[in-house]
C-alpha cells in the first residue's frame, strides 16, 4: 500500500514538473535511489568551484540553499547587533562537504558575502555558486524550470558519490521554498529538509536548526511554506494536499484556454480523483493529536517569558490545561490574560476546536443573557427566530470570558448554573440544553474585593477560583523589559521594509518607565516609535511614551539639575518629543499637528524635514 501511494505522489509531482522521469531519477519519497548510477556527471559549466579537499571516509553531506536577503547576517534589534542568517545558522549546526548556493541578480551581493564568510569559517568545505537569471524571484514557472535543469545534474553526481543531500527551507521567497519541496518530493533531488526556527517565527542560530520530514506533524510546516504558492500558480485548489482526497486536482493543461486544452484520459482522471493525503502517501496512519511541550507553545504563540514569576504562571497554566476545571486569570490590563487563555487552550485536549473569545464589557447589558445563552422565537419583541447562544457555539471547546466582572448579578447566576450542571437554558423556554464547555475567565479587578462590595457573586467566585493564576505587572519584572522590547521589535520589523534598532539609551528609558498599561502599552509605544522614527537607530528621545498618570503639577516630571546637565539639550529633546507626539496623535497630518502645538505649519514641515526652525 505504501509503495502504491508513493508512486501516486511521485507521478503527480512529475506531472506538475513536466515530462517523465528517466530511470536514474526514479526515487521514492524517502529519498532512496531506485537505480544507482555508475559515473559522475561533469559539474555545470560556468559555475564557480573552489579547490576540492580529499573526500572523507564517512558519508559526505551537501547543502542546497537559496541565498536570502538575511544572509550572511541579519541585523538584531539592538544597535550594532548581528545574527547569523539562515545559511550560516545551518552550517554551524551540521557539517557539510559541499554547499550549492543559488541566487538571483537581486541577491548577488548577499551570495558573494555569504560565500566569503562561509569559506573563512569552514575552509575545508567546497562551495559552488549558481545564478538563476530571473528578474522576478516570484516567477514560479521560470524559477522551477531553471532550477530543475541545474539541480538534476548536481544531484545525480552527488548521489553517485553516496552523499546525503539537505535543503534549506528557511531562505528565499515562498516560490523558492515550494520549488525545493517539489524537487525533493518528486525524486529529482532526494534530500532532507532543514529549517531554522519555524515559518511563522524565524529564529536564527545553531540552537534553532532542526530537520523536518513529510510526517503528519512536520508536513504542516512544509505545506505552509510550499502549497500556498504552488496552488496559486499551478491552478490547483486552494485546499492543501492533506484535504485533497476525493477532489480533482487539475493538471497544467487545466489552466490553458478551453480551445487548446488537452483531453484527459480516464486513467489520468481517476488518478487525480484518488489522490491520497500526505499521511497515506508515507504509508502511515494519521497519528493521534500530540500535545506539544510548554516551551514550544510559548514560542508558537509569541509569549515571552523572562522572569521566574511569569515562568511559574506559565507552568501553572500548562498543568491546568490537561484538566476540564475552570481557570481564573487575574492581572492588570495588558498583562497578557488572553494570551495565557490561548496557551491553556493550545495545550488542552480541546485544541482541535477553536477557542471562543468574548469580552463581557462589550456586551450590552440588556442583550447579555440572550447573547450568552440564546433565545427562542418570541422570547422578546425582536426574537423572530430561535438563536443559539455563545455557550452552544462553544460546545466541546473552550470559552474565554474576558472582564467577567462586567456581567450583571442576574447573568452571573445563570453562568453559575452552567458551571454546576453543564446545561444552558435559552430565554423563553424552560428546556435545558446540555453543553460541554471549558470556562476560562479573566478580570483586571480584584474579584475578592468585588465580592465584598456586592458586585460579584461569592458562589460564582469560588466556582471560578478552583484554578487561579495571577499575571504579574511589567513593573514587577523590570529586568526582562529590555529583552521583551527587543523581541517585540523583532516582530514589528518582520512587517516592515526598513527595520529599526534600539539604542542603549532607549533601552534604559524603557526599563525606567513604570508601564501602567504593561506589555500592551510597551508594544504600542514601540509600534508608534518605529512608525515615526527618522533614523535607523531609535534613541531615548525618539520613544513616544505617553504617560497619562503624571502628577497634576506639570513641572513634577522635570529632571533635577546635576553636573553635566545641559538645559539647551534638554529643551531640544523635549521639543522633539512634543512634535513627535503631536504628529502621532494627528496620524501624520502636519497642519493638525501645528494647530495642536500652537506653531506654524512651516515649523512642523521643517521638523519633519530634519531641519531646525530655532534662530541661530
């Protein structure tokens, strides 16, 4: 069965690549040659080769990779900080005898610098550069054609020497990654995949390099890299291969005009329609859900843990995740309560279903009962049909009730019944409906004080307080602010064409601020500061921190004069801050900013242009 499925996959991929395989190319999905070739093919003409070193007795390794704009180094978020890019990260984690680097005219300089750096670090390694002469690195059709012609020769010669090939799937465009996947999966290039970090969160360096395979768990990573582009450009359905069984996958001819389209034979049509999922192609049964470890999920969700206090809270959440008990998350606004709710759900057996998130403060008081528990036709004036409540929609999953203290006492009583009996009762009927919902509640208030004040039901509080997790405010973990800020800046830079860095004085200012809005406020400050920063390095005075809790005395925040203090420098920095804040508040509108500051529009224009309108 496994052999048949592998043949189907190879046949399908060969059809995508065009033409039929020659005997020496026939390979299974596991990368085992069907026929061993007898003589090495000559290296491609025009490629640059470095002196070969004697072959080691052990099985040699080769690396195939596209050069990325982040090669050889990617800038860090701290000024003058650099990290090794995807290729150098992989070279530091695994020994290679030969490296085949592919680049386009756009990354020629990166390729040359990567080659020089790699030779300096690994002088015994043989490096070959290959240029793919295409003006658009996203032109998949031209890319796969040129790449296949080169790789076919290189891979054949390398297999004759008994070597193992690896492919970097963490560099280049999505089309380049898709090309590697197809060449490897179809047997043109029998290779294993090496990934740095994950597709969602590239984290470079030796510790983040791992090998992925076409298994049920690792398939998701490669699929996300390859299939979006492949399906878009090959005319395939937008669903992934894992969901393609029983649906027809058009061939290349399907995208041609109707009058020139070749008629498909019944055998071809049948082969398309019985396409198996990746799990079946590898001859494996679909594995049961494997719950990942805590650290892996923290990285996946982008939750930074840099203190023992927050680590303890994360471990509490992981322990609670495996149960069906309600969880109460308490902490100030912006401490990450919703992220921790996602963490609990992600680690729980309910993860296959999406978590339902409700902000109780946003529900109109008069509609809360209907919204949460549903209603039947005629329950009230506008109830023209039966309506499922949120609890019924979340059946079998997790319901996150944020700001639960905002619910009225009456609704709290009905919520208590759901926790006690596992049933909901729609408005307008006495018929109970059984639901299986795991409750995670959150509040930025102290619920014990709310109980004492009569604003929260004591019995509901004790029901929710079975598992209680407190999230500490940012000011209680100042030592992690710098690393947290760099982590957030890294995520911001991934969405920008021009990345920004933080200077040392900017980090010091971030550490000294008391952060009433916690992590959310820190994220917003960095977003604003990056948006309006005029230089690559953000200095202390460039940070757009708006403190709404300043004392009523407007001079209370003035610094104390000291030795070396310059009043002119301080006033210039204060003026710059006021201009930046006004521009941020007015979304860049210079006329509105000028009116807000009480200055002329020309003064704002000069400031934006980097000039000074102060008299000499």
